[in-house]
C-alpha cells in the first residue's frame, strides 16, 4: 500500500470523525429539555451562592451552557475535546464522561471480544464444512439458521434467554458484572464470577453472529476452491484434508479476519439494547441510562466515542487487508 493511499484513507477517516463531532454537538442542542436548571438550584442552595453563579459554575463544569450563542458553544465543545474532555454528567454531579467510559468500556470489550472469538471459530468451522461438502445436510440447516438469526433482532434472543435461564430456571443472574462481595482482581473466584455474569450476553451475541460468519466463510472458501493453485495441489497428489487446511482454509479466512475489527466496532454501537436488558454495566447500559435521564452530555460523549471507534475500526481493517493478503492490489 502506497503512502498516498494510506494518507487518503486516513484523511477520509479524519473527515468522518469531524462530521461525527459536529453531528453529536448538534444532537445535544436540538434535543428538548435542560437538566442544568434543577442542578443549578440545588448547587445554589448547597454552596449558598446566587443562582446565576451556580449556573455559570455548572456550565463550566460540564462544558455546556445552553444560554451561550451556538458558535461559542461549539468553540467550548471543541476546546474540551482537544484537551480530552468529553464533559461532565448533568445528573451525576462531578462524574465525568471520561470516567464513565473508562468504567464501562472494559466490560463491553470483554463481552464483545469473547463473543466474536467464539462465534468466529464456530462460524469458520461450519463455513469450511459447507464449502467442502456442498450437498450435505449441514448446508441447508446452517443457511436456514443464518436467515432466522439475521431476520430476528438480537434483543429478541436476549429476552428469550432471560426468560428461560434467568427468570425461569434461575441459573444465571439478571444484572451486574460480578458478585458484589468479591474483591476485583486476578483471582479465580472473581474471574469465574465475571464469566458467570457475562454468560447470557455472550451467548446472545454468539447465537446471532455464528450464521453470518459461516456464510461468509462458505462464500470465501468456495472462491478459493476454484483457484488454480488448489487444482495444482490436487494434481501433485496432496491429500484433500491437507489441501483444505493449508490452502483453502488459510486463504479463505483472510477476508474474515479483516472484518473482525469492523464487527467489534459495530458491536460497541449496538450494545445498548443487549446490555440494558441484562443490566450489564457496559457502554450500552450507561448510554441507555443517560437517555432515560436526559443526561445529554453523557449521551453526546458516548455517541462520539462509539462513532470514533467504528471509524478507526474500519480504517484499521482497510489498512491491514493488503498486508494479510498480498494478492490484493490497492487501486490509487
């Protein structure tokens, strides 16, 4: 990949991030309601200062003052972003958006990455089997499964799992990330508790992702099976199992590997419903809570963070594709 192409794609990503920044800024200003007024009244009483002074202090604290002209608001907003400040919660006084994201992100990344890994491994296995034995009963079963899981929203599966395994059988908890009495750290009881509490969210994602990976792997493997080097390997007398492992699977999996970064970014953006249903304290849960409470600065900060994550994930996928597959020639 030439420097020119890299700069072009980085520039496109930068423009996208700028547009996302402007849109999240406008979203907050166009949304009705104002949580600062109530906070200012409480602040005024608590510190025995005038309502005007309280309002100004809170506006500086959360980096948002709806009474300012729109251009000044934007300058204030961008200045805060330049210093890494996403603002402060309008509801939870003194709690910054940075702290909320830092607290929630590890849980979302844990569930998303484990789900992706499990679904990817199973999907690749099924996809290879379908491509290799196209007339077997496995192909219509997996294809039907993929159609159903793609058509049904993932939160429906989450609700079903909750009803059966949490409320019905009582096998799994319905909220939290670990048992509250445990000490967080790299100790076995805590780690087992983390896996236990994350089991249903992970299972929800795995159920909905397997079919997609399987069909993608099947299509990629079928394409590789038609390549000349596969036929040449057969002509040299190489066994079918070795051809499948060393030639077909190895080359067919490359396009899917590059999609992992994109899929992870998409899962961060789509975690709101799943994490809210399971009351799992990830990015999606706090975004949902901020929406309910009209905590617009938290909504703005998390939306911008998710947008940037997705843009960066797509950029990384673009940049590493040609490195993983030397057959790909990047067009200028």
